[in-house]
């Protein structure tokens, strides 16, 4: 998958120590929630963690586990706007706003 980052997202990923592979996995396996501003928040919930755990080797899983609180905000056109570490729960209203 070819992920497109904004300059801001690249800076934040570097500052926060989040590798681009984690962002790729967030986009591929992460849960999604609408942020009420026209973007989608991608994050790992229990179900998406289990899906990711099935596809990565046990060796890699040990290294990935410290990034499971990461999130990515993606615009409607697929641009990664920012990334970070969750410190609060994601308000789950669903992608369709319900």
C-alpha cells in the first residue's frame, strides 16, 4: 500500500516515534471512526489487534505491541493528516455518524 502523508503528519510521526509501517497497518487493519470534521480516525481496537496479530510473526508482534495505542487521522481523499498516541478513548459513533 502506498500511503500519502502530509508534511505535518510526517513531522508528527517522527516526533512521536511512530514508524510508517504502523500507519500502514492502521490503514489496513485499524478500526475507523468519523471525527465529525470530515476525516476518519484509524486506531487499533480489540478486533483489529486480533486481525493484525494473525498476519504478523510472533517476533514482529513483540515489537509492534508498543504501538497499539497509535492512531492516524485520514482525510476523505486518503491523505494522512496526522498521527499520534491515544491518551483517551475514541468516541465511537461509527463511520456513518450513528
